[in-house]
């Protein structure tokens, strides 16, 4: 198991290094702060609008800082803020079409990186990689659910 962990960590580190500069350049060109990026990506990971409280908890910001960050994202037209239909005191936040396009563009940078890497592999190595990953990804068991964190 230790060998598999070490090789997987080395593989993921090397794969991540391939696209670091491209991903960083793309994020830097957005002129968004780290807090703004965290909020945009948190909203992109949720199908339903989130309350400002939920956003604050999810990205580890104070409620006031999350509110200010959301305000700036609303002005940038990346985020929409509306009153909750059940409780007008609660503000629900979601990505606008422009916000969704931004998140999608950032994810496509990573997808293109992986496609380019796989395209450069010799056919037998690509087949071996596919055969190793398919049982993990296609399994009825969710190997990605690690359960609650250890205390």
C-alpha cells in the first residue's frame, strides 16, 4: 500500500506541475482576490444557491467578510444575490451565467492538460492506465468517500 500511495502522490504532483503556470496565469488574469475565487468555486460546486452564511462557513470567512466578497462579485456580474423565498432575511447567492462560464473555463484548463498528457502516452501505457482506473471509477463502491475526518 505504501508503494501505491507513493507512486500515486508522485504521479499527481507531476501532473499538477504540468499545468501550474497555465492555471496560475489564467487565475491571475481574472483580477479576482483569493477570497473571491474561493467563493466563486464554492458556488460552482453547489447546484443550489447558498446563503451568505453557508458561503462563509464553506470558504472559512467571517460573515462580514463573506458578505463584502459577495458584494464585489455581484458588482462584477459573477454572482447573483436574491432574497430567500421562504425567509426574506436570508440572502441566497448563486453564479450568474458569466460566473458559471468563468468556473467552466478554469475547469477546462485542467481538462485540456489531462487530455494532452494522456495523448502523449504510448498506447500500451494508456491502456494500462485505463485498466487500472476503470475499476475504481466505475465501481459501485465510492472509493472517494473517505468518511468523516479522524479526530
